[in-house]
C-alpha cells in the first residue's frame, strides 16, 4: 500500500489541475443551459439552417436543447475528449516515469517485487480515474440543482458510470503505450492522436452511411450519451471495453515484470 499511496500523492497536483479544468468546463457549459432552454422554437429554426451532415454529426436531429439531460448528452462527447486525454496520458506516465527519469534504481532498491510495483501503479491509476469521475458527477449534480427545474438523477449516474468505463479503457491503452514509448515527448502525439482519431471516426461514421461501420470501432460511439440514456450499455461494447481494460492492465503487468531496464 505504500507505493499506492506514494503514487496517489505524487499525482495529486496534476490531477487537481485536470479536474479543475474538466469540472470548470462542465460548469461553464451547463451554465448556458437556461439560455438554450429559453430559446425554445427559435433554436429549432436555427438548427434547421445547418446542413444534413452537420445535423447528423452533432446529433442535432435527436437532441432537445430545452431538456437538461439532452443538453448534457450533447456536451458529453466533448467531456469524453478531456477524460480520454487525461486517462491515456496518466496511464503512459505512471508506468514509465521512473525509466524516463532514470530513477528506476531507486525504486528497485526497495524490498518489493516487480509484480507489487506494477499492481500498485495500475491500482493507483484506476483510483485516480475514479476520483475524476466522482468529482465530475458531483460537479454536474450540483450545477443541475441550480440551473435545471428537473433532471434524471439515475440517468446522470448512468452517464458517469460510462465515463468511468471510458476512462479505464483509455487508461489501459495508455499503460501499454507507456511501456513501449518511454519518453513523454515522444508519447504525447501518439496518445492524443489516439484520442482524437477515435473522435473523428465517430463524427465521420455519423455523417456518412458509407463509412458507418467505423462507429463500431470507436469508444465515443460505444459511450454515446443519448444511447446510454435510452438503452443503457450495449452488451457487446461493454464486453469489448472490459476485455481491453483487463487485457491492457494484465499485459502491462506481465511486460513490466519481464522488461530489461537499462
């Protein structure tokens, strides 16, 4: 537990900055909800002026901006970009920072095994993501109490469960990325590239039916806010998510115990 506590303590400043930015963005976005709700039919008329491709891409055809939960679902993909970026960058950093900083000998001077080190780091990573999701939930709940006359509390919980799964998925990818690309400067473009490529695949899949199959390979589609509220988590996507999380964390642990640190 000492290494777990050390990793949590080491990450608290950067985690605080990320959470302030994410929750701040959410509060700013939700503070505009009353203005959208007051626009009513005039907002529908404005949306009608957009191209059909844009309407499909941004789900304007299924979102009611006068409904607080629909408004959250519209913003959900943008929240996921921030959450995914945090998760994949944190995953890469936590597994490789000693090797990158050339302080691995200090860690190995302690009377602990590599299995313990890897398990502690992975547990700390997932705990940090869980803290972020809880703070996001509390912030969203609080602002909804202020700006919305009514909202679906169970739906909000469901969305935040989706955020946890989404972050765990990208954290697992980040763990593997950190194992193979040690230097943060080299890893950064790959990590953010993965986050944004998946996002643009989601946009393209919604715009064109010809490439609609791409939706099945992007986590942004798996955790679409509207779909979560309407029908929960599709079992197939949930199974793939769990497989990636377990597989990524498990493979990272195996590779870490076998890696030749120089």
